[in-house]
């Protein structure tokens, strides 16, 4: 970040460079991602369906993934993902458009329903808890009830009352029973009106909730027998199979005192499964829905299906994921299989996913394209253009050397820190695989995982430094004709400047964390790689001091002196400690070599 002569840079910046810098303003690393899967009570009129779906595309930061209309059910399922606030905005606009276009008084279809937007679940995808997602669902429900005057029931993990967790309970009686139901104390909506107004008569009610991500997966078997595939499905699915007298296949079904079938539960919680034969592939499959990936991760389901298949003399050849999957599902699987091999878990994300794909045979029937199957990658696909960290080494160096004011010293400092952490991680991985050190693989794997995390966070800061530069550029470009405009502009400049101080300071903190990694590798890691870790130390020290310079020069422009004094005091201490630690570690290195 170079903030000096900022006024001059803004005025004289060549248009092409200005555009390039503005492109960096997109925050590539979306910390929290949720999915929304609203169901609308229209599956036949594509004009209405498309109008509703277009509301999603109007919201920046949200990606429309799928539109699935059903003629018989007269119902359409729309799927989109993005950051929580943006997804909730898109969901609200869709519900509003559905209220405008769909009249429930005219609706007929095979699927249970009680509203134009019948259900609207939010699903945590990455870096967000179910509790947080449920809170977003409740806020959305409150807004829909208040602004659109639609009766809203919160269900599943967003439910305020236990009986309302079950969607079927909320929707009992469907639209036709809504008029009499919402006036009762027991079924008064959580938000919105509890009287059957003309508006409610048209829109019906909506259920808004938070649920886990559902994975649809098919396990390929080396058999063509549907009966045997079904037997395996019954072994594992939560519901299990009916208990029978005598012969477990042909015996009389056992019933309880109420006349209900007595079931023998399967081994996998939160799963539904059935066996079938797929003519296209010429094999039988166990087709499964995993409705709770926290309770039953994909790799655990794969292992259990494989075990039960083996007990019946059948082998699982591989599996296929139907639809999309959150990245964490494959990361968890890849690390599970790496650990089984006593291999370091601190390897690149792409390698972890590759291990998951190969271990579960996700590419058995057709190629597995992670960029098309992983939700986070689909979101990133539209945003990678212009990222510094996506450039080749040569392109990055050339871009830095160009007349463009960014990337500057802040981005380079963050990149040096990332390289330092990467070198420490490399030594940890080499040590984990060193012959004769097999019993220590877990120790070095933990260090390598730490290094990967620090490296990735510093790589994010490479582009974030340029983003902070962009914020200041935009602030200086605001109008300043009136006193009000001058006030807004001045406040924007100060806020952007504060952010431009926080980013290099964050680089200092993150780079400092990598010292422990490199020092440990110099002391206890593969002795043949001691100088690699030492170069990592030099990179880290340079990253901290480079970021420190950016903190100091940017701080000079900030009026908030309390903030400046506090951050400079902490930055001074970090810079001093960095030089001391680098000196001490390098003495150890020279003694070793």
C-alpha cells in the first residue's frame, strides 16, 4: 500500500489501471457461505418461474445454481448460494415476487403446500454454524412477516417451539386449512398476521428454517442384483428393515401393540437409502440421501456401505455425488484417508480433494470435476479474474514492476510471509515422510496443517492489501461540492485509511505466527532441510518489517489518534520481537550448518 501522493495518483491514474484496481474490490475469500432452497407453488408457468428466479440474479454476491420445476406437483425448487446477508436479501426478493405473481386460491398440485413460497430453508455450507444460520432464518422470517404481511412459521433448527421443528406439523391442513388454523393460539404464526386477510388469502403462509446440507450419493456395486443392493441399503439406512419372524426375508412382519411395523434400525444415522439397477451403467447401486452430514459424514457412509457390501460378498466400486457438495465434505474425507495412510494432513487443498476423490471412487463412472461439483469453487469461478495470487510468478513480478500503484509493498510483504510459511510447511511434510520417522508423522502433520492455515491467510492478505488501496481510491473520488458531500467524503477517507492500517498489521500478526513453525522445523525437523526453514525465517522477518512500514506511513494520515497510538505501540513491539527472534534463530542455523 502506498498512500503518499494519493491525491495525485487518483487524478492522473490511467483509465485502464483504475479499472483493474476496482476489479480487486471483490472480496474473494467469502468467509461464510449459505445455501437457500426455496420451493415455490408454481411449476407450470415458466414466465412466472423465470421472473422469480431473476430476483436472485439481481443480488450481487449470490449465485443461482439450479431451477427445477415440476409439472405434476406444480412446484419449483430454486437453489442459490452466497454470503448470508446477500442470500437473505435474494430470498426476500424472491418471496416478494412470488407473493405478487402466485395466487394460492387458484393453486392445484400433488405436493403438500400452504403458500406461494411454501418453504424457504437456509443451509450452512462453509465457515458458519447451524446456530448462526438459524438466526439468519429467524431474521428473514421476521422481515417477511413484517414487510410482506405473510404468516411465517419457523421450522427445523430455526423453530421457536419444538413441535414446529417438523415441517409437516407446520403445514398440516395445507392451504385449505390455513384460515382456521392461524387464528388458534397453538398455531399462531411466529411472524406476520394471524388473521386471514385478502393478502394472506392470495399468498398463503411460508415456512422459513435452517437445516443441514443434504447430500445425494449413489454407491456403485459389482453386481447387477437390485435385491442385493436393497439388502445393503436396509443394512445402513437409519430406518433399517422390518423385523420378521423366522426367515429374515420371507418371514411374517412383526408388529407392535398399535399395529405398527417393528423396525430393525440401520447403522447410519441421518440417512435414507434404497437399492436399484442402473441400465446406463450396467450396475446396481445403493442410492442414499445423507440428511445430516454432521452425524454421518460422506466418508463414514462410504466405509460403512463398503463394509456391509463386503459382508454380502459384494464390493463397492466407487460412488457418485448427485448435484453439489460443500468443500468441507471432501476436505474431511481426504484428511480421513490421509490419516489412515499415516500421511501428513498439511498438504495443499487440491491434493486433499484428490485423495478424497480417489479413495471413494468419485470418478469411477465419469470424471469428477471439482470446479463444477464443489459449491465454493463455483462461487470463486466468477471472481478469480484479477486476483494477484492467481497470476504466474512472472506476471505477478511484472505487475508489481508496472506503473500501476498496486500491488505495492503491502501485498509483497504478505506474499513474502506466505512463502516463509510455505517453506516451514514443506519441511514439516518432508519430516512427516522421512524414513525411520514413521512414528512421528502425526507430530509433523500438525505443524504442516498449521503452516497451511497461515500460508492461506497470508495469501488472502496479498489481495486484501490491494483491496484496501482501492477503498481509499474510491473515497478520494467521492464528490466534494457541498458541505454534506465533504463530510461524507472525509469520513469515507478516514474509514478507508483505518482499514489500510489494519490490513498490514494483520499481515504482521499472521507472519509472526509462522516463526514458531520454522523454528520447530530447524530444531526438530529433517536436518537436510534446515536451510529451507531458515530461508522461511528470513521471509517472515522481511514480511513483518515490510508490513510495519505500511502501518506507519498509513497511520500518519489517520485522525483517530487513540487508534493510531494503540496500533503503533503493538506494531513497534512486533517489529522489535521479529528482529530479535530472527537473529536468535539464525544463530542456531549457522551453528547447525
